[in-house]
C-alpha cells in the first residue's frame, strides 16, 4: 500500500506540473486584462504603471517561472480585480460548491440506484421502459434550459422554492454551510436537482446494466432456489456486487460535478467556485482562473486516489492483486 501511495503521489506531481504549464499558457493567450481593468481614458503613463504593477510587462516564460516559484509555497498570485490572494478567493467559495455537489450526488444515488435496479430486474415491463426513456431525457436536456424550467415552475409559478442565492448559513469552524438550515436547504434544492439530472441518468444506466449482469450469476440463482426473499436477494447479493462500477464512476463524476457546476451556479446565482470562474473570465482575472483550474486538477487527483482505495475495500481481489504485484 505504501509503494502504491508513493507511486500515485509521484504521478500526481507530474500531472500538476504539466497542467500548470498548459493552464498558464492558455490563460496568457486569452487577452490583455489591462484592457478591462484600466479606464479607456487613462494615459500611457498610467497604463505602463498598471502593467508594471501587475507584472505583465515581463515575457511569458518569466511570468511562469515567477508563478511556479510562488506556487511551490502556496501562493498562486493576487487577484487583479479584488487585490487579495487568488487561492483565498477560490477556497472561500469552495464550501458552497462542495455542499451543492454533495447534495446533487446524494440525489443521484437515492433516485438512480433504486430505479436502475428496478429497470434491470424488469427490463420488459412498462415501468422499466419508462425509466430508461427518462434516463435518455436526462442525458439529452441542456442543463441551463432545465434550470430555467425549474425556476419557472417551482419559484415563479408555484412559489415553493427560492430561485437564487444561498440562503441562511451556519458557520462550522468558521466555514459557512447552507445545508444546516431549512432556509439554506430550500435554496440548495433546485440547483442541486438541476446539477443531479445528468448523474441520475448515468446511475440508472449503470445500476440497470449491473443488475442484469448479476441477476444471471449462479449465486443469485442459488439464492432464489434456497427460497430467500426478493428483498434479501437484491439487498445482499445484487446491490453489493453492482456497487463497484457505480462507486468508481460516481467518484470520478463527483470531481466533474464540482468542476463543471459553472452553468448551474450561473443560472441560480449560487455563490460558488463556478460563478467566481465566470466572473473572473469576463474580467480577465488571470490569477483567479489559474487558481481555480489548479484546485480542480488537485481535486480530481485526490478523488482518483480515494476511488482506488475504496476499490480495494469493496473487492479484496484488487487488494490481493496489488500485493502480489
């Protein structure tokens, strides 16, 4: 296990180094932030002073070397717009995005796994066909369009749920969370449901495919022959065995939910990292965009590592195979 962790950490360091180069080069090429930050009425002396203050007068490779040196000490630069450390801005918005992503994944699991198992056990029934047709819709409908429909239906027409904002929060060790208050949960539900729609469809298909495969195995037939109840067969023999691919995909998808919550956060004005990214791109705030992307890469790396460890817990054969290697 120790050798595995060391190898994965070395691979992670290489990935972060490569991504930092690509991210910095890409952000360097998207435009000149001075055109946004400085008044068009400013004279050349004021523009030159602003360019020098932001370090934009140096060649790209010098800017990158300076950035890389500071990044090793945890400094990803200072926001051009806000004048505070970029990593601080990103981490300040991280709890809002994290709790939204967690609620979205919970919704996807709670809805997707039972529906997928039902569709797998009764694939030719009317309910099974309706479930699969619904999963196709979940894959096909654009997130921003569904989000606006949810706002129109539940916030504007019915007035049941708020359309935007984070609502009341409770501080836990100085970090605000919305899910600890009823008002916060009401504000979270619509964006979380919108964010979970694609994942629900994915979980349904994974659970259905796994159920149809496991249901044909000899140990399931033997359990039926012994007279075990359908609930016990599903709960003990089927559910446990379909969870390995589900956990793998959900682990990886959790990173994508955090990284690509941009559209949902913009539609519902949710004050998370995604909305911060959009605002920073519009203002060409390079340090914040770079900090966001590097934090996202780090999240994917950590999630991949956790998924590998969960793999060994769910399937001992994987752990034994690694030990022999």
